[in-house]
């Protein structure tokens, strides 16, 4: 399978993945894909994004340690002040 594939955007933004690609990665009708926009470079993945789950886990740890949004913002401002010329 070639690394370069040209896709055409159809009506309402529909894009069809080539059959060879769907077969290789076992992508079926109704499957959800994750699209990551890296400044105009699109990364399409069969894996679900873990960003929201990771953010929730970090939040839980910080809250358990007594951190609040306000305390984190204060710490961020203090860190920035140390590095400003």
C-alpha cells in the first residue's frame, strides 16, 4: 500500500477512506476515529483520544493534594515572573 493517498471531500464534508486502508486497519462502518489538527496537518487515528481522561486524572490528583485552579494560576504567574527578563 502506498504511503500517499489522495482523498476527495464530498458533499457535507464526507471523506471516504480507500478500501485497502479500511481493510488493513479493520475500520468498519460506524467506527469512530480521532482527528488531530496539527496546524493544518491532519492525523487520523483509529485509537480514541486519551487527552480528556488524562486531564481528569491530573485534576483528581491535584484536588486530592489540596490544589485549586486559583493556587495553580498563582504558581504559574510566579514561575513566569522568575523567567521574565
